[in-house]
C-alpha cells in the first residue's frame, strides 16, 4: 500500500509555485447528496462503507466535477500532480487525513503574502468539500490498475464487437474493480472497471457506455 504522510504533505506545500491569484472558485452542484449539517465534520461522510454505494457513486461524480473546476489547475488532472503541488492521491483516507484536507479546504493556504490556495469553505460548502475528498481518495493505484489493462482492453473489444455484454462480463469487471487498490487506502477505487461494471444494465446503450468508459480509462492510464 502506497501512502503519503501528512508530514510529507506539509513539507511539500512550500514548493507550490502556481497561485490561484484572482481565479474565483467555481460553484459545485451538490444536488443528490445527503446534507451533512452546518457544523463542519472531521471525517468523510460519503465513504462507501458509511453512506452506501449509491451515495458514494454520486459523491465521486460530483467530486470529479468540483475537483476539475477548482483543483486540477494546481493539483493535476485525475489528481496526478506534476510536482508543483502535493499529490493528494496519497493523503490517507482516515480521519487524520480528512482533518488535514478539510482544514486546507476551509481556510486555504498563503505563503509570503501570496495566496497559493484560496479558502473554499464558505464559498463551496461542506457537501462539495466531502464530494471532492471522496473523488480524490478513490483514485486508483496506477500499478494496481495496470495489471488488468490487457484484460480490460480485451473485454472492451469484445463488448464493441458483440454490441452487448452478458452477466459474466459484468461479474468479471466487478471482480477486477474489487482488486484495484487506491493510493490513499480507501476501500474502493473509482476505476475504469468499476465504472464499466456499473454501466452494464443489459441494454445496448449500457454496453456502449461501458465500452466508452473502458476506452477513456485505458487512455488515461497511458
């Protein structure tokens, strides 16, 4: 399991060279997520073991949009840092990791009078914060996912050729998804396999969407 300690994250912060400057935080539509109250929590309420798969999946979806609108500029697409900002994929999916994340999200970060990260808390709200946290912590471990790249490509090609997929294909994608680890220690990864399995609903449209999800996931891995 690959982890990145809070101490290492703190040490990494001063190397952030990009500043948000006057870039305004973009609102995040959190419709569909359970409200969590006005008092800020210290632990992610949207993890799958606590909230269930439907809420977790919705949090990942909303968090992906919120992250890409507000965080990717500095922390990288798919949360893959280019080295100028901490790689948040390694921030442990535990309460102490949550506390560090939510504090930064709420208050931002300033260095030598320059805003490196704006304070998002009051502008975006708690539901958006935890959705983004859920998306970040469910990024798959690249090495773990790479072990199944060839098989996923073969499954994708078979779905495209057949125009559909049977229950066995869905079961195999689910098995693969369960074996792909996260880099944060979160129990479930939001991987191409998990996305494709969720889209397979016995229809041609579902099969097409699953094949697209696999294509996008395999492309992103390279």
